């Protein structure tokens, strides 16, 4: 069963965005390309989070990354505030 629960974390100083899905579990991290991370559950390989360094410059990659891991957010993320 897939959870619709998500949490968004943004560190403005580091310009790092991470979107978490479902309840926290023990995970491992795969770096898809420089500064693009996917965390997966150790036992089920379910995607638990995606992270992007230099998000302000690469915000457009989030949609593609979420599509790649079959995840969605109900709206856009605005880091300008």
C-alpha cells in the first residue's frame, strides 16, 4: 500500500530540497547524478525521499525526478518566501 503522506524540507542556506514520502524507515541512498539523491527503504526498496542540491537553479528537475520514481505532489513548491 502506498502512502499519500509527504513532508517537504528546504534548507535555504544550503539550497537543498528533500521531499519525504510515508513513514520514516531505515534507508540507503543512491546518487542519480551529482547532487540528485533518492533514498530507498532497506527492505522493500520503496522510494522514501528525493533530494536535490542547488534546487534554486534546478527546480525543474523535481517533476522529472518524481515521475521517474512514480511519486506526485499535489502542487508546486515555491521556495521564494
